[in-house]
């Protein structure tokens, strides 16, 4: 991998990649090594599906759909970490209903970026199903919606929104039935981490990314110098989120958020986002007409949710506006770099390095524990060239597909990427895409191709079967966290299997005997 470095997408220290359950709306669930679902305050509420413009290749990363699902799902289920906004911001947990791939990496639990992305792309990732846009419907607003808007107005004004801003924003706002349809129809996918990455880091996306970096070389160079975040990683986030600005979402954000706040299922979360969107309009950064985004309210080139925008967006061009919607992506890319920097990005440190584990490796070591690379080298862990990995900082072993897949040493920057989207798969995607954009080649080791990822019900069944066989993993919840992984290792050891803690279909079938 190129300058060994961070990935914004899928982190998995020996994590069993859970199936990414992605909903039609793009909702996703993410699991972390601690067993909790992490939240991200970034553009969390992003639509699971965004339709790209005509002529644009639909290279949609499962992460996007997953994020939406994860973010939304998190809002409903406490354990799932919802996007944690800035210290003072409300926690944005709504993660799409997607089980994240290897979310058990022990990385930060919350992200203030657009939370609604696949928190957990555990193997069941939403590859790139055709995305849909909640195009305004030619129908009248239901009476209940109009009454809700009237009742919401005083609440918004009490939070500092000016009457003029509110009235202009809602002059053309409308109830969007398609948004509710997308929010409720969430299909579950069972794509493996290998399949997910083949889409997220396809040759076409790599080529497009290199071209985009070349076009915006000056801005990206200055952004890297100012924020200390690798420009290729910033570009990779851009590519994962909107395919380098090709499809940013065409829905009116006020209408989308008002529809979701009115619908009630996640009323509090979306009303908070709606108020924040109005604050953006009040500040004059954009207009209601230009404030476009996904069906879930994620905006701009790198899909920030309103709360994340207020906390991390910057005016890099110096025109007085933090314009992440403009065709010039400078403000959006700088805002992404600022976001990562605020969460502790370490300049010069790689997100991760592909490694080879020695014969007889003790897989119990791949449980999230951290050591300096030199200490791992003493145990026989080397990079794919056979050399010790430099001491960039403490690192942990990540096995997204268990003992049969690619192995990594991942560093703090990997966890920083996960703050943007708490999904190991997403972080791996961002990191690897960034490396490829910078000139690195594909991973050396291969991903297993013989089975799909587990669905949520199958993960719950696996947990229940472990308990019945005396390897308790707690109450079956479909989240493959550290407790479940420990139970899997215990069972694997008892029957003579490699104790890698990976929740696979083969393991489930063995438990069913």
C-alpha cells in the first residue's frame, strides 16, 4: 500500500465482518469492538440511495447506503452509537440498518459527520444498488404536515431562527412521500468485504480519483498543508461519498428533513437537523434553493449533515460562505480535512498496512489489543514485503474476513476515518482508495470468495447457538462485538478450529450440527 496510511472506511481488528444490512433508504448498523454501535456526526443522515446524473457510472459505495441505514437505525436503538455531534451537539445516531463489516475494531465510537451512513458494513454491504432520489411529488401536502409546520415554527424561532428565514425556507417546502418510502423500505444485503471493496475501490473509481486529484491539485495541496490530513485520503472520502461530486443528491434538504421530522419515527433527530439547516440558511451560507442533498439530509460533495456542517464546515475559498454545494469542491474538501483533523488525525501516519501473519500465529492477539509495530514484528508480523512495519504508533491487528482473508496493522488514523463513518468496511475503503489514488497497487493477499456474509437473523441465530453450547455471547442482538468474538474463539478452540473469532456462514453451519 502506498505511504502506508489511513482509511476512512472499514476498520476491523480481527473483526468478524458483520453483514451490512442496508435498507432501501440506505440505513445501516455498525458494530464496534466494544460491542456498541458507533455514531458519526458527519453527514450521517445520508440517503441510502442517490441517483446519479445521466451518463454517470453508478459506482455507489455500499458505505453510503449503509451509513444512512446505520445512522437511522442507531437513532432507534440505544446501543448503536449514533453520530455523536460535537461536544455540545446532540448525538446523531441514526445509522442505516446495515450491519457493519468488522465494526468491532475498537475504534472511536462516535462520529460527528453525516451519521446516516453505514455504520456497520459487516459483510452485508449495500454495494451499489441503483439509488433513488426523493423527487418532489406532484401532490398537495397532507393537512397534518401543514399543521406540523405551523407547530414547528415557534419551536424553530425559539432557537434563534429568524421569521424571515423560516418563512422563505418553507415557502416551497413540501411533504415528500418518496422520502418516507426510502426510510421504511430497507433491504438487507450480504456482500462480503472483498466484494464491497471491489466496488468501493474499483479501477474506474481509482482512475476517476486520480483525475480529480490532478484537477484540484492546488487546492488539495493547500488543504493538506493547512490541516495536516493526507490529500489522497480527503479525495478518497469525496470519492466514497459522491463519486467525486458526480451525484450529490438533488432533494430539497428542508423538505426532506421536514418530511422525516413530521413522519415521527425519528422525529427528534430530524427536527434537530432541520433546525440546524435553518441556522445555515440564517447565516447566509446558501439559499433554500441551493441547499440540496440526499433524501436523509446529507449535503454537498462529502455529504455533511447539518449538525456536522455547523461544527466543522470551513470557508476555505475566503468568499465569506462555507459553500459545500458549489461545483468548486474546495470548501467541502477543506471541511472534510478539518473534520478529520479535529478528531485527531496524525500527519505522516498511515491508516494501516497490509501484513502477513506467521505460521502458528496466536489469533487471540487479534482481539483489538494494541502494540507498537516493532513488538508485532517480534511476534513474526511483517509487511507483505517481509519487512518490519516502522513504528508509526501503536497498532492492532485487523482481520476483516478472519484468518482466510487479508490482514492489516491499523493505526489511530484508521479510527479517525471511522469517526466519519463508524464502519470498518468504509474505513478500509477510504484508506485503500486513498492509497490507490496515490499510486499504490491492490492488496497482495486475496479475499475469500466461497461464501456470503451473514444476515442479521443469522447472526442472532449464531449467538443463540453459541450460548446453547456453553459459549455465552450475551443476549442475541445480531451485533458481532467483542463478547461474541470471544465466544466464537472459545467454541472454535473447543472443536479444533482456528480461533480467529470470525462469524462466518461455515461457522454457523457447524454450530447447527
